[in-house]
């Protein structure tokens, strides 16, 4: 990285412990079913499982064959079937079908379902309803947290976002609470907990409850502060195009569980290749947080250095040569390989992103963020829809327009939607209903504010029910106050100044200097102020539910230990790589180390895709 | 002080003393005559069944329960069948064994708890005799029936009846019998007169006590020690045989010179006994027979009952209660006349010290010379524990404390602990509480059990005081007492719900380990639902509230509590329960008031019960969702007409929801579907289900321009979209002439740069160039650049005097484009001037 880290940055806790714990428990669970068995794994658990226990470990514990859960009849011949699944009704129903089919065929097998990270009552209800609760044994693999990198931990629960924010199904909240509890019991006690958002508050309460139930061992805190934030507090940030290297790679190639598959166009061979992207990759580690415009310069510099290192060979005697080969060459080769991969990836990105359309799209995004030239932006979006550029991107731009403008004018709202339906089919009516419910794509209500509505309702019914009603209505009346927030928190830097992307001066660099991510700005402000004091107006605009609680170990918090500068930021509903880059930048500036815990890594496409309801 | 040895009676090497425990507070009209008496060990309660043989309904036997000090706890007429035996369980419950083999269990307050039967066959043959016994497994009952068969239940809380094998030659009941517990087996020892048998699960073995002289005669009485280790057998000639209960050995044989069978015979031992003895009770005589040939005799004035204890025998009469025990060795050493034991000297030294006599120093010196001061203190502390009289206790403890002053590193713990425990013991020995526990018994039963017993007898204040005084952790101490207190409090019928709830809350507060839901469950059990609900409000853990609320049929409340808890599994439990309990309408109404539960249930229905989902929306008049539901459903339909009818329902619902946009869009879709179907039928175009855009594309690709035109007009496709599509399609099909014609049909709504771009995309520079001239001025540079005409671009840029455009052109120039570069730089400098 171009800018050196502050020397007093504390060390990060060792999160590999989480993996070891998960692996030991899984092995224990597998051994609960002695003898050879076939293991069926939920597809989206494949990659996380791979990071915990590889195939040979599984085989050691008498797993015979591995299958992916595909909702098809099983062909296994084993008389013991083990299912490793997420607690989803659909999967449980499939297992019921499997068991019932065996019964009908007079086949006797033992079934064991391992739910991870926990089982839900509804799953057991399905087992009961289908009459096979007596035939299966169930267990829980409390694999809550997967460390993706030194400072990123994921719950790997992408459905958290839709279930919680769209469907109002709060069953994952307790899971989040348990994850927090696990971190607290291993790396706590936390001395200060901040948070904003309804879900954050509930997760916090669930965690508190679990702390009260269990006993706390006295130990040295490794993590001092915790910040919980709901994804719906800030939709703008994840909806913007990412321009930092890691974010771009995610947007274009899709990083899955810390691993990316580069196609032939990147590897410059006829095979595609899976590459782990984390701090172990020296080249990647240095460019992941860089604005894309710097990446090429950096890579070419790196290539030159590499060449010099290779060149050292010349004029070596035999002895020097031997040490060179045995000590340095392997590292150089490795670096060489990585370098050529990232150059390939960058080229591929360049090809896609330096086109006119992308530049114009960025320009539109920036105007939306700034609130200038809205008409032009709307025409751009209209053209985007009409030209059938991308189903997801068009929706993304529509949402961005709606949030930044606090809803669309009725005329635009109707015409843009109608055009979109013409482009992609009427089933997107349902998608629009979802977006509206989340407040992502709404119509401007003339003169209707939440407060006005509340008072209207308040007149009709007594106070208590009014609270409930506003809760129920809040999604309908959910308003974005982006413009006001942006002014209050100074999210959009003045555009007349030149922004040198090579020497970033604030977190805005992750969006080419056009916008400071709201989520990260909140973290910065709250840490600076040690609470929400002075941010009352902001929290009001964000719909409240903020909290700041001092942990029960008051004495410890006074000690200005290193742990106090380790801050855990938990995103409920997912976070983007850009946000992580911004927090890393903030950490370097202020001498913090941030650990990002998220329900899943997300980006604009993942968010929009999770809200689609079309039936293609 | 010298009187201490006054009631000591020598027996061999040891001494026995009889200490008065209580003047009994009861006033029994007929003394203990004609009653079945049962007194529980460890200072337990006393039960009396007076005149048990009365049978007529007009005069019933009376059942009375007293504390050990004779305070009446309960009394009521016995209305059930004739009782053979009365006994207490280890947890102070009263057992009454009836003639017909049923056993009734009462609590200490005379409340009926439950009953069980000793077997069906007993009803016929009747119980002749029964015994209640205690073993490591709990409390057991043994009976012998009219058919001379024994039946055992080793633990009444885990009832397993065992019928023992037949005893050869036994008619009616044996002369005497008892239950032995050894080697984890329960056996019966019985005497038929000449023969002695041991009965176990499978066999009946004849045994003979080793060394019993053949002239001794047949065994008429037997007794086993408190620990089941020793056995005493009495023959009809008055010979008393003692030995270990496995009958392998003999301790002693004494002739009591009394051939009359005694009323009771009980072992009197203590741990580390020097001279264990057997106490025999006749009408007017109490005889203590030791292992040596000695005995002690006490005259008796009124009927008595003996109660065997761990470390002695309690003698119960209608007027008083005594404890007969061997004097513990340490007490002997201290109080024996002219004893020179260190403890005795220390006690003396302290006495002299109190008199301010210098002799104190002499005594102390004497102990110190033998360096026995530590031992002396220890003796005094230990002896204090064994003394019943509080003055003696004080003397001994003061002496110990005095001695301690002269010791440097002597652990104060035993002293402090003994002081504490004695205070506790003294307080529970009070007649009003009536638990005459010795220190040895207390140690054996543990403080936990003592508190349990106090709680069981509802002595809550003293129990709490003791917990606090002994510093028992709240969880096991005060909280437990409070829990019991509260459970008992809620049963008080004379108080209002409000008052009880308040009282409970004030006392219990948030003591750790007290579960309000537990208390509430108790309240509900006694039929006080309202109180239970009030109490549940104090429960912090919602998970605990919900199951009880459901049990009480307060489902609405249960639901809101579950929602508050944030535990969706809990919410779901309630929802499932409600679904089964309520009719559909009420169920939906309930859900309606709980958005969290509703969305949870909706999620479930989406996956499991689509139809229910529709009903839910219907109930709520949620037309918007209902319409969406129909749209979703339409995609699952294969047939066009059912699809259309579903969409029509969606239109209706959208209209009801006043969502005219969606209604219109759905209508359009229906129109589109019909249009597509028509073309599919006519031309086999395969359009059904495509979007407007895709349909247009398909039509243009098929060359159905007219139909495309019609669609474009009918569906008000924006001009721009149509033009984009058409241009793209024409270029793709390389219909250049058509394209040119189209470009001239009217002014392009998408400009002409699009034409250039699209042509270039299919690499046709020649065609592209045709449209460069038509491009607007602003886009000229880009158009020229698109067809890589640098000169043209440069001209256009210079013409427009636009610096940034010039720079763009410049950046595209390579070294070979010298001319252009020169022109541009000239223009740039000119511009700057």
C-alpha cells in the first residue's frame, strides 16, 4: 500500500480458532453415526465446508461418498445417509421425500440430519408432518462463523438479507446473536457496543440474553468495541458500482467464499482457474484496497521489481546460485504467477469497464449522489432500460435514483416501470412490489412525511397501538433521507477540487472521491464521539433504533489497552468489499484495526438478485 | 459443672447418658397406649394413629401428626381402610400401609399425596404385618401377607414390587422378621421359631447365628443397627445374641435373665462406638445391654417408644423425650472425674482464669509442657459439638478460645465452624421448631438437607436466616427457600391475587435462580390463573413464560410474549399450537395483530401451504398481496386460458387495491399473451410468454415487420426503444438498404450516433460512415473517432473550439499521425491566445 500503516496498530486476534472449533465439532457429529455413510451437502455449504474440512478429513471419518443436495431422488447404496444442510424447509421436505421413497421401496436406512448453524422448529414440524421424525436423528453443527481473511468473518448466510428485511422473518436474528456470543466468549469481553437498526438491536438483545444465561470466563479481551449495523440503514453504498480492485473483481468475477474463478480470458490459457483471494496472496494484498486507476501502475512497478530480482542471477557464482534457487526462486516464481494472474484480471476488467458506457454510468451515479443533472440521469436510465443493457443494472440504477431523490415523481415512476416491464416481462411487477416494500424504489408522496402520517394515525387510535401500527407501516412509509444525511455528514465532497486517487484523503476514494460510504461514516463518527451524542438528527433521519452500551466490565474499559483499538463491525444483511476497504483505510488513519463480521459478502447484483421475484 | 457426669452410667469401659430433649408439648389423653406410633429418625416428626382397630363409621381412628417436640401439625379422623403400619419416608412423607395392601402417602401437613398398591393378590390375603425401612435407594416397604408370602418395594418413588419366594413350613406370619440391606441387596431375615431364614429374590436359605448356644431356644425378637451392619437376636430363654448382620461372626451373647419378650429392641451405637449396646424395652423396664456382660437398667413409668438414631436412641413417652447415647470419647476424657486429658486441663485452666486465679497458669503450663495445647483446644471444640446443653457448649468453647490465644499458628476454622453450626443446631432444637438433631446427625444429613426439611415444614424465616448465617450461596440457599416460600404463598386462598403477586415480588425480587414461571405454574396448579399471569410478568425469560401461558390457554398473551422474546422458534411453537387449537378465522385474526408472527407464518405457507396463504390475504383484505399471489400462480399454469383467468383475478385485485398501474400492466400482459398466441397459431412464432421487447425482437428477426409495427403501436412502445431495436435488428441481418431507408423515414429519436455505433459493432465502417454526417454537432467528434477518422474528428473539434475534445482526439493519435497532431496543437495554442 502506498501509505504506511501507523506503527502503533494493534495485532488482530487469531481467528483460525473458529475454524478449528467448527472442524472438531463436525468430526464429533460425524462420529455420532458410526460406520460408513454417504454425506449429502447443501450446495451453498460446499465452499464453506471446504474451508473447514477437506475431503480427506471427511473420508477419515468414514464418509464414503459425497453428494450435492439437488432435490433429486438419491442413488446412494449406503445404508446410512447423513445430510449436512441449512435449516430450510425445502431441503427438509426433500429429505422427507427420500425417506418416504425408501420406506415405500422397503429399504431400511439410517438418516441423520445435521443442521447448521442451528435447527429451527419449523424444520422439525415438517419432519413431523411428513411422518418421519422417528426415522431421523437430528443434530446441530454450530458453525456460525467462517473467517474469510485475517479481518473478515462471514456467517455465509446470504438469505439473511431477504428473509429479514423483505419478509420480516426474524429467525436469523438469534443466529446473529449467537455468532456475536461466540465471538464474545472467545475474544471478549467487549467493553463497548454501538449499533443502529432494528435488527441490530434485536441481535444485541439476543446476545445479551445468551450472555446472561451462560457464565462468562474472566479473560483478557482481544476485541474491545463492537459496532452493529443493519444493511437497510445504508442502501446507497452497496448499490454503487465498485471501483476498488477487490470490489471490482467481486462485481465482475464474483468472489465466492474468498475464492474466485478466473476464466480463460484472464489466465491466458484454455483453462479457468480457482484462486484464493486473501492476505496470503502478497500481490493481491497490496492492490486489493487500491482505486482501480492505480492498479496498473502498481502492477507494472511490481513487474519491474520482479525482473530486477530475477536479474540478480546474472553474475552469480555457483554457491550464490544455489542459495538463490533454494531460497528465493520459489517465492519469485509464486509472485510471478500471481502477478500475471492479476495483470490478466486487470486487463479483463479494463476491457469491460473502460468502455464509454461504463464511464457514463459512473458519471450518472456521481450525479445522482451529488443531486445534479437529475433529468439527464433519468434519460440515461431510460436509455439503459430501452437498450436492454442489463436487467440487474437497470434496476440498480432505478433504485439508486429513488433513494437519492427520496422517491420518483409519479410520472417518471410509472413510465420507467412500464418501460422496464416491456423490457423484461410482467413478472417484475412482483420485483417492484418487493423493492417498494424495502423502500428501494418508491413514488414520491406529495407532502407526506412519516411524522405527518404518524400523527394522523395517532389521532385515530390510542398510543400503544400507534406504536405497533407505525412499525407495520414503517416499511410502506420508509423514506430515504439521503440528501439530508449527505449534507449532515458531508458524504459528498465538493466536486470542484481535484481528488488525487493515489493519495486518498478520506474514505471517498473508494468511489473515486465522489462519495463517502454512509455506513463507514457512521462508524467513524460514532467511534470519534464514543456514542451517538451530537448525531441525534442523523439517527432520526435513519429511523432510529440506535444504541450505545458500555459493557459490564467497567474497569477494563478504562485501561487503554490494545484491545480497545480493535473494533468489530458487524453488518446484518451483508457488506461490500468497498466498505471493507474504506474501513481498512479508516483504521490506518485512526490507528484502529477493524474486523468485519457480515452475514455475507454482498454487492449490488447480489442485493438486487435476492429481491427479484420473476419466474424465469 | 460437676453435675455433668451425674446422669452418666458406666457400661463396660464406656458411659451411657440419658439427656432430656423435650418436655413434650402435646397432651395425650391416653398416653401412647393403643396407638400406632411412627417417629422419623434425624429428629423427624411423629405420627400417631390412635385406636387403629376401630372400624365402625361412627368412631374412626384419629391420625395425628406432631413435630418431635410434640407440637401438633395436623390431626384428622382416619376414614380409609384399617392400617397395619405407619412409617416415614426419608423426605418426611407419611406412609400408611393398609390391610388390603394399599399404601397411602401424606405430606407432613396431612395432605393426601398419592397411593400405590403392594399387589393385587394382597387384597385377598390381607397384610398381616408391614415394615417401612430406609436404604441407600430410598424408603422401602415390606409386607407379609396372610398366605405367608413376603412382598418388597425397595424404593417407593420408583415402585418395583418383588414377591419373595415361599418360606418352607411357614403358616401365618413369622414370629419375628426384619429387612436387611447388604451388598446392594435387600433381604428379609425371619424366624419361624426353631428356624432362622434369609429370604432374597430367588431363594430362601436357612441360617443359624454362629456361636448361639443350642440351649438358647428359638428366636423371638430381632433388631438391626441403623447402618444395617449389626444384628441382635433375642431368644425365648432371654439370651441376647449380637453379631454382624452377615451372620459370619459373633460379638457377644448375654443372658438378660428376662424371658418375657420385650416390646421393642433397638441398637444403640454411635460412630466409633467403644461399647455398642442394645436397648430393650419392657413394660416397666428399659435395659441397656452392652457387648461386655454389663447392663444398665432404667425403670419406666409410662409407655414408651424407642426411635433408633445414627448415634443413639430416642425414648419417646407421653410426657417427655430423652436421648440415650454413649458418651462420646472426647466428652468422657474432658468430664471424667479426675481426668488429666489436655482438654480437661484446659477447661480447668479457663475456670481458674475466670476466677482470676494463678492456678490457670499452672494448668496451662502443664498442658504446654506436654505440648498438647493444640490437642486441648481441639478436644474442647469437639466436645462442645457433642453437648446438648448450651451452657456446657459455651464453657467448652470459651475454654477453647482461651487456649487458642496461646497458640500461634492454629487454624481457627474448626472453632468458627463449630460455633456457627452449634448456633444453627440450638435454634432448630428449640421446641417451636422441634428438630432435636445431634451434631453427628447434622453432619451426616448436611446443611442442605436441614434447610430442605425446614422449608418442607414451612419454617421459611429461620431457613433464610440459616442460609444467610452459614453463607450458603444464594443459588442453593436463600433463593431455594424463596422459591418454596413463593410456591406455598400462592396457595393461600385468603389473599387476593394482587396482594400475593406483590408480596412475592417484594420478597423474591430478582434473586438468582428463582424462576417466576415455576411459581406461576404452582399458582396455576391450584387454579389461580390470574395470579399465574401476574407472576409470569415478572419472569425475565420469555422462553419460560410461553409454555405455561399456552397451558393456561392464554394463547394471545403467549404469542405476544413469544414475539417479545425475539426467539422465532418460540413464536413458531405458539403459532403451530394456535393453528391446531383455534378455528381458522380466529387464528388469522390473532396473527393479524402480530406482524412478526404473521410474516413468519407467511414464510412457512409460501413453502408449505400456498392455499392458506391466499386465505390469509383474503382475511386481511390485502388486495395488493392477493393480486401478487395470482400473478405468481399464473406462472405455474401451463394452459393459456387458466393463466388468463388468474391474471384477470389479479387485475380485479389490483383495482381493489387502487393500484391502477399494476392493473394496467397486467391487462397489457393479457393482451400481449393473446396477441402472442394468435401469432403462434398463425405463424408458429413461439412467442408465448416473452416480454414486449423480446416479442419485438423475435418478430423483427422473423421479418414480420408489419406485426412488429402493430405491437409497437398497440403497446405504446417508446420510439427510442423501437428505433434501437429496429436498427440493431437490421444491422444484424445486414439489410443495409432497409437501414438507410429506415434512417430516412423520419428524424431519428435516438440520434444518428447510434447508427454509427451499431454499424461499427458489426465492423462495417463503410455503412457507418454514411451516418457520420447526420450526427449532431456535439457528437461529431465521437462519431468521427468511432469510425477512426482522426482528421475528421480533429476538424470537428477545432471547429467547435472544444479543448477537452481536442485532447481526446490527441490522445487517440499515434506517432504516425504527425499532421493531425500539429494541427491540433496549433489550434490549441491559438485557442489559448
